[in-house]
C-alpha cells in the first residue's frame, strides 16, 4: 500500500491520513495508543479521531493548522489494522448538518500505534502544507 494515492477510505483498506502534533504522537508511542481527535480536541471530547484521504489533507491543514507553531506529523493509518483492534472507520459528512458536504473518514476509537504504517514531518506555511520524507514508526523524534 503506497499511501500516496487518494481513494475511498472505507472497507477497501486504503490508508487514511491524520495530521497530528508531534508531541501527541510521541506520547502515543509511550502509551501504545493515539487518542487525539484534532487540534485542540481529544477523542474523549469529540467522540472520534478526524482523518482524511491524502487529497483532503491540504485543505484540512489550511483550515485547522494555519499558523501552528508546534511540530506536526502526518500519520498514515491502516484501516485493516484498526479493524483488527476493534476501531471502526466511518466515512461521514464533514459538516454533520449537511449530508451532501465532503465526506471524511472518522475513526471511532483510539488509534493503536500498530495501525500507523509510517509518518512524515509536516508544517503549514502561509496556508501551504509542506511534507517531509516518510519515516518508519518510532524512528527518532526528528527534533
């Protein structure tokens, strides 16, 4: 699975991406589970982890992470491993009040570190998402 191609993010097993604060990801490496939903929100507060297809990530970064000072990473998550750990992936409207709005994958449960295939550093500069090279999971902090 390359993770570079966009596609449906449902039962097909195509990887989904999540933009995370590096500190939250590093905490997950210690605990074994990633439990942040989105910038400023936990899984417990929101009820699911926000994710996207690769082609959706630039718009997500612009909307939620413009001006972010913290280090960011993109997590490439394998839905098959999520399913093995009992985490359901639902593709739902980004705006719950508008069923015709763009649909995004939502992960209903904490993401086990084992479900993260790889990661890459990221930053948002003047609204543009800049991505570094892919790294294996657990490979140094990159700092």
